[in-house]
């Protein structure tokens, strides 16, 4: 089975680039040091020097390869240029057109291109422009959700579509333990991409209250209540916190722009106010009414029982998946 790595990484475990700044150098380096693929997340504005600084900070913490994620819905050309100049291992892309020119440019710089898609159509386009791997995101996923289909039906269809193109398919959405990992492999994936599981680690840059809520609550909902003005038409999956449950039927005309300020934060070095219904998750610099801020999480959050070091998440997953395959799925048990 394909659990022995993707794209030259030791294991087929990818840490999703958690926006806006939750996947920083500490988390990415911890995942890389454990043999997985860690992905930094660029700011949603042009800031090439800052992006280079993030990459260099990460390199101080690991000598293993890692990647950077870019959300194409926001200004990104200069940031991408910085990423290619720094020659990281992987450029991950989300929510926008992954062009052939960009793939060629990245390949010329020795950087692999890995878009995250949410439909068969998007996967087709990615194959046609020559990407190196595809992350398939199911609707179970935490954070922003680009497609409508559940992973168990979408993933094998993308695997079939890829056929013998030799492009590894990576499964994302609702995977937090070895059972999900092995299930994804059985559906034809060569690796998995996890967001929520890595959010709940010591090294993630989420606010301690947010991490605590990931253990405390076990239900999520697909919604569009948060960040409507800044990122329109971008549904997301969030924890069902008391604040969310009170406001989930928010009038469609409302958005964060005319709401009261409920806190302050520093994101990628820039100070910002947080208004009610903003799409910004709390990080350790955030002050104010933390419990009323958005808390993204995937559908399997209820399976996460403790905050762990990220390296241990990778190690435990690999060991438990190997055990599961050997012990449970021996041919005699069918
Ligand atoms: C807090 C959070 C932020 C995220 N930010 C991004 C992002 O900036 N870019 C991206 O490609 N995916 C992002 N994702 C989605 C992940 O890449 C991945 O698809 C998802 O986490 C998988 O589902 P899971 O959370 O159930 O593991 C985010 C997910 C979470 C939970």
C-alpha cells in the first residue's frame, strides 16, 4: 500500500497550510522533522520579504524539505516569486486558477506544485497543467471548503481520473487517526492532508482557548457566516461553539464590516482589529472576546482527545496505520 511517502517525503502525511498564520515555522519544522510534509501559509497580501523571512526561520528549525501554501483568491504574485526564489520543496495552491505558466515557472525553479481541489473538474484542470500531486478536499474538511462532495465518493473518482499519469493523490477532510489514513489509502490515495489534527498540536499558532475548544466540542457545521466581506462566496466548516449556534441563521445581508470590534490581533506582523463575524481565527496574540471568534474545524474533531506535539501526531499515525494494516487487514479476515 502507498503509505511509504509521497514526492520524496518519508511519509505520506501532509500538514495543511493553516491560515491565516496558524501553520508557522514551529509547526512546519516539527512536521518536517518527523518525516511529513509541512506547509507554511503566506499572508493574504503581498509581502515577499516577510515570506522569505518565514521560510528562513523554518530552515533554522529543520534541515528537512517543506513547502508553502498560497491562497490564489488574494494578492499573491510577489509572494509566489519569493517562494520560488527560496526554492522550497513544494508550492501548494488553493482557491484559484493554477496555470500552466505557473507550473512551468515553479518547475524551472525546482519547486513541485500541489493544488488542493474539491471537484473532478478542478482535478482535470490540474492534471492538464502538469501538477506534481493533487490534494482532494472533501466537504468534511475544516476551514474553507471548496467543493460539495464527501471524500469517500470524490477521492476514488479523482484516483481513477489520474489513472496512470503518475500523479499522487492526497486525501483531505475528516482524517485525524490511523483508521482515516488507512481508509484513504484503500480508496487509492497515496497520502493524507490533515488540518484539524495539526491545529490541535503544541506547535500550532492557534490561541490556547481555540485549542481547548477543539477537545471540548465535537460538532461542526458547514456555513458562510464568517468573513463574508473579506472572502465572499467561500463557505467554511466551523466548531459549533455557543456563539456560532446563537448566530448561525445570520441574515444574508449582514457581514463583518459594520459589526462591533470584539478584539485585536497581530497577523503575520500586522496589527488588526477583529470585528464580530470576521473570518480570522484567534492566535496567541489575540485579545478580546476569544469565544466569539471563528473556530474552524473538520468533521472528525470529536475524535481528537488531546493536544500533542506535532511530531508525535505523525509518528503515532504511521505506527498505528502499519499496525492496522498488518493486524486487521490480513487476507484471512475477509
Ligand atoms: C484552521 C484551518 C485553516 C486552513 N487554512 C487553509 C489554507 O490557508 N489553505 C489551504 O489550502 N487549506 C486550508 N485549510 C484546509 C486544509 O488544507 C485541509 O483541507 C483540511 O484541514 C482537511 O480537513 P481536516 O481539517 O478535517 O483535516 C485550513 C483548515 C483549517 C482547519
